[in-house]
C-alpha cells in the first residue's frame, strides 16, 4: 500500500516555457489545459498576492482533467504579520472565497512565512487553531512553509502533529529541512534545478528525489533526511505532493515530467 504521488510546478504562465514546455503557437489561454495534462498537480502562486473571484476557481476546475489537483498558496495577509493570532479575518476570507469550487481538485493549502519569521510557540499554536479542517463540506489539508532555523524544534513538530498540519520539506535550498511526518500527506518543494541540465537535475538527482517520494508514499522516512524528532511510529501510507520550484525555472516542467516518469 502507498499513497498517491503527484508532481508539478509553480503556476503555468512563464514566457520561457513557450516553445520549450508548451508547443509553438499554443494560445496562451490554453496553457493551463496543456500543463494539467502533462503534470499531475500545480501550486498556484497568485492566491498569495491577492484574492481571486469564485468564478476563477470554477474556471481552473473546468480546465483541468478529473484526476488533477491544485495546491494553493494562502494569502500573505494571513502570514506576513507580527502577531499570527490576529489573522483570523484574512484566513476566513480566503477559505470562504470560492476555493471549494475546485471540488475534488482542491489540494493542500500552503501557508508560507517570511524567512525572518521566528518560532513563537504560543502565537504559532494560536495560528494553527485558526486553520479550519473543513469548509462547506470540503475537507482541507494545510501545510506551513517555515524558513527560519528556530522552527527545527520538537515543540514545533508536536504542534503540527496535534493539528495534523504538514511542514514543507524545502529541498535543495538554504532553508531548514523539517522532514517529520506530522500529517496524512507530505509536501515537498525542491529548488535546485540548473540550466546546464536539460531535465533540470542530473539523472542521479532525479532518481534520488523519486526514491524519496516513493518512501514517503509508503509511510517511510527518506533515509537522508533526518527528522527533528525520532519516531518509532508504524509506517502509514501518505499522499505526496512534490513541486519543482525556483532554481532554473525554465527547466522545471522538464524536471517535473522526468520525476512523474520515475515514480510511475
């Protein structure tokens, strides 16, 4: 038994992808249609910068095939604040603003924090309590992208487990790696693609990421990522969401497709 592994990129609109990932002369309005049929998930960045109309979520739903999943970056107004516990209104506005129109294609919500945000146990506990696990009958999955070393703390891991929230595994980056299993899914963002590799990564690196994804899907830790807290918990299959982000962005679709091929 293993969870489902989905691999994708951030967004679908990027000029260098035209003629490389996208066929020549493909109309821009058909790029989501094309990308969603060559990848298995996409992380939407636009929701981080501003609210979207409910009709926009309906359009995204209708453009993608039935087995496709979108993850959403939550609005910065909820996370880029000194006191996280004061973000209730921003969180409520977002989760009731039409995201459930994605239906079964709604994947995890990524709450991304600035690299200068440090771990305040009480405030972060209050923030996690604000995250609803169901809206309009639709189950929500939450993941937090924390990027300060202070979060590599057993107290932080315990909070995530209590609320069944995942931490982003920031691969090939300068950010701390928190690889503890704290939710029914794993969410990785890998940021090391390089222009000199046609597939973004060398074959051995692609093989390594595919192997990690398979381990996570089987409920096992990746052997080269030590958890913050040692655990002897029984292996439980988990869904895996793996996004090729940043790095040599022009190579990211090729890297994602190479990983999809490797994970089968």
